[in-house]
C-alpha cells in the first residue's frame, strides 16, 4: 500500500507500524517504521534525516464516523444496513 502525498495513512506490517512524523524545524513529513512493542521507547527520540530537527507525531483523524445522517451505523444513503 502506498502513501498519499501528504503522508496521511497508517500502515500495519506484522508487528511494525509506519507512523507519520513532521519535523519541527524544517516541516518535512516523514514516515517512520517502528515496532509496536518499541514505540513508547523510541517515539520521542526520532530526528529528521534532513536537518536533524526533532520529529513530532502527526495524528490524522481520517475515517472516523461522525454520527451524522439517518442511522449512525447506516450507509451514506441513510439506510441502517451495515
């Protein structure tokens, strides 16, 4: 699976996930593959490969149901079918 230009997708590869980070110095968006088990240990130690600036995790809220429409679990046409 490939990423869109804005780097807004989260991928799961076995026990490794690819997280999106943004450099606080140069603003570059970067995908970083991190083991799920090691994430809490290494998430704050990521540095930009371009300028060595600190990377901050980018959390995207795509694909979350908003509850709008006729049926909260319904389809876009308002039916309650899942």
